[in-house]
C-alpha cells in the first residue's frame, strides 16, 4: 500500500477508534481534570516517522506522546527531515520542526515538555546519511540548546527535559564513543543486549519485530515467543535499558490490539505507531482498566 494511502487509512481508522470512546482518552482526561490535575503524558507512546503528520511534533504532543522520531539527512551544514532523499525540503529542518519548538515549549512550561511533569521526552533521531559526519553536525546543533537535552558528561548522566537518542547509520557510534561530553545517546539493537556498553551509552534497544517473532497478532501468541519476549525485557531492564520494536501491525483491528496488549503485558517500554489517536485511545483505555 502506498505510504500516503496507508497514512490516510490509519488516520481514518484511528479517528474511528478514538470516536468509540467519545474523544481520544476523553473520560480519562475528564477524570484527571476533575481531580484538579493535568492529563498525564503517555510515556510509552512512540510516534514513528513523526514528521509525516500534518503538524510534526505538535500533533504527537497534543496526543501526549512520550517519544517522537525524526529522520535526518545532512545537506551542506543543514539537517533536513524526510523519509526519502526525494522528499527533501530546505524549509523542513530538524531545528525548525523539533529543536526550536521544543526549546520554546520547555521555556513556556518552566523546564519541562509537559507542564508539571518531570519525565523526559525522547527524541529519536534516525540518521539517513553517512553516520559519522552527520552526527558531528548534529552535535553542533544540539550544543546550541545546552539546557534542553539530557547530557552525559565525564561519566555522569544529567537529565534534561528532552533526551536525544541516535538511530540509523551505525557509523555514528564511533564519534559518539569518543566524546567526553555527549548531548545524545545511542540506539542499540538486540545484538547489543548484554554487551559491555552501559545504559549510559545505549539506553534504548530497538529492533524489527518481524525479524525476531513470527506472531502478527492473529491467533494465540506462541508460548516460546512470549517467553522470548519476556526474557528480552528482563535482560534489558536489569541493565537499565528500554526496548522498542518497529514493524509491528499498525492498522486498527483485533490483531493490532492483541499485539499491543502483549507488549504492555511484557512491559515493553515504547509502543511504535503511525496512528496517534489510535494508540492514545488504546493506552488511555488500558490505564483506566
């Protein structure tokens, strides 16, 4: 299915799913407001290819997501955001779509992305061009926002309102490991689980669901695969690492709900989706339950 057609279908189906519970998370939001508190962020919600939504970053924040993903290309000294090189637009930079708006929001919210919430928004940056040179330019961009990002400095992690995690081209790892001060962290793979690299360098393990599991949400989850998933989670969490899978079912329906339910039961840290209202409704429903 073409990407634009698939996205239109996801938006329609997500809106229908959200409509089944009045508004996305409406009863949960009303209950929390009735107690005089703000709606809580959905820290486990990850906006895959976030920049393809009508309002990059802002739509995900409106749906209270805890993680957003931006793909970047190094063009000259600019970091342009797009999924494919053919879609590059000089006006769509990482700075204009993500860095500057996040800095403004954190200033307005007195030090946090979500006012009154102490958690850190994850900004997953997927490098599409050569990793080493792209990361070095990215580091220069991140340094302009020194109070915005979680920082690793001389062996210690200093939390910030936004945590940048670098994915994509693996060559970025070399310059990252050489730094004494980093404003970003490395997105590992399941092959990195149990390696000597600490969570202060690899706080996140991401991998392709379809390369590790045969189950797609239809029928029963095979016992051996459920055990494998829970073993992965125990291993990662024992090292202070979080886990995300991409390429999970993302069209609204019983298969997607079944798989998302198993991810929550296994305590997977981030649920990956293009369907912002659909995941918001699902997580709000499970929170109420």
